[in-house]
C-alpha cells in the first residue's frame, strides 16, 4: 500500500494504521481517497477538545466528499473549492437517528369552577364559582423518538419528534362547599414533543438544550369521594410549549445513551364536563391550568458513522 508515502513523516504508527483502515473502508470512488490523501498534514481539527489521534474518519469522506481536516494543505486545491489556501473547510456531519425512552413525569393541575347558575327550584337560583383545588398527576412514561442532527465543528443542531405513552394520575377533593363530598381526577395518557436542538460536544459527550411544541392527551372525571362513582367527565388534546436540557454519551460509533429533563408549559384552558349517565347533558365548566415535568433515560441508534467511536 502506497499511502505511507503520502503521509507527513511525523504521523505516528497508530495514526497510519487508522488512516489505512479508513482508506480500506471508504466508498469505491478513488477521488474521495485521493482528496483525503492529498493532505500533507492529517492533524484533525479538535471538534472534541482533546483529540490525540491523527486521522480522517470515514464519515468526513462519505458525507463531505473531501478530507475535512483543518490545518491541512491540500495538494489539489480544485478538490476543495471555496477553501482558503492552505486550509480545508470546517467539518460538517449529518446523522439520522431513532431511539427509545422511558422514565417518570408529574403534572400540576389546578381547577377553578367557572361561574355556574344553580337552580334547585325550591329556592331562588344562585351562582357558584371559585377554586376547586390542585393536585399532582404522577406516573410512568415510555416511548420513542426520531430525529436528525448535523454538526459543524463542536456545535450540534437537530430536529426531533417524540411520542410517549403515559400513565399520570392524580386527584383532590373539591374545595367548593356546594360540591362537598365530590373529588376531581386527572389522567394524562399520551405526550408528544416536536423540538429543535442545539448543543456542544466534547469527545464522545454532547450537552444540548431543546425547545418547541408539546401536546398532551388529558382525561378528567368528577366522582363521589366515598364511593368512587363517576358523575361527570371530559377529555381534551392540549397544545403548549416545551423546553428541555440533556446530556448524551456516545459509547459506540452508532449507539448513545442520554438523560433528559423537559418542562411542558401547557397553559390554561376551559374544559366542559358532561354527565356520565344518560342523558349525558352539560354538567359544569372548569378552567384548568397544567404544567408537566418529565425526566427520561434515552438510547439512540445513529445511522452511518465514523470508523472510530466518537459522537
């Protein structure tokens, strides 16, 4: 193999082996290989701050169609169109990934009864309203995500869609005296997130923040505290916003593990309840405020990848 003749004499034996292995695994087009081996200096720009090995990874060639080593001096400038003399372009990687997640979540729900006229016929009609109280709906959640990330130098950008099954439940007795003996119950059975991401990577570790839209599927019930018999119910699909932060570690070229925290701002909505028994007529209207916090462990599989394990 003639590749050694193209390398800077200062390149170590380990680096030569890595480069030769990379060369063997590259696509068949020899121009990709030639563009990489036309570099006089194979020092890789530190998109991780502590990169000791000198190599050009397969991903740089297959994605960028050129040797993306910063600090190298290409012998064939035509292969690096737009690059400044004596310097290649910055590294840009693109990866599609899918994964699964699981963890726990909790939602704070506060109910306020909207003004409602009560007519008992034996006394003049009167209006009731006020706070019915708050409770936390807690439980487990699990689901999957699919996303696309691209990287420029140490910065990582991405788009992701996530869908989760959930079982968050909670209840509290109503604080309105007229409803003494009654309680309100909440259940969230689905959560969806549609977010953009931006992060910074060190070696195989990525720290990122995310934000975007969130959606939950909510079910509500009113029931008698003593017997548990449901007397009215409602449901809704609620949209809001989400912000989150996470840390992700790439333990192989394609697999990574992450821990993520998300806060969902689901706002306040008017929810109409209907009787749980025939004729299923109007029962009441409550103004319900909701936030959701979620912590999940995630595992992702990234399609494609470099020769050596790195994010």
